[in-house]
C-alpha cells in the first residue's frame, strides 16, 4: 500500500535528461504499474490505486492519450465498480469518478 501511495504521489516520475522516446516508455511503464495496482489482490492497495488513478486522470486528462486513459476507465467502471470482494473499492470508484467529473 505504501509503495502504491508513493508512486501515485510522485507521478509522473521523469528524468529530463532522457530522450523523448525513453520518457514515453518510462511513462507507459508507470501507467502499466497503475493498472497492475488496480488488479492487486490486496483491498487496501486497490482502494489507493483507484483513488490515485482517478486523481491522475483528473489532473493530467488533456496530456494522457485516450489509448491509455480508456483502458483505465474501463477497468474502473466495468470491473472495480462491481468488486464483490470489497465494498470499499466500489465506494472509492464512485468517489473517484465524481472527482474526475
């Protein structure tokens, strides 16, 4: 949970000395890590991930390509909004979507 919080708080992690292609790859790895956190087995990690992904999408909406934001939104709305294992995850999704709007 702490590592997830750190990744979300520090997002986006960038090295300005890297070429643009490597910056894009590093950013894509961060989005992949966020998607993996949304699927984590731990409920507290999923809650933090949902809150963080919604925050990141809200803050960087115009900068994130739709090919990246769409799968994250689909994961939030199609899977995590119906998470039978944890109502706290479901609540986090709806609170996050409210923040996003």
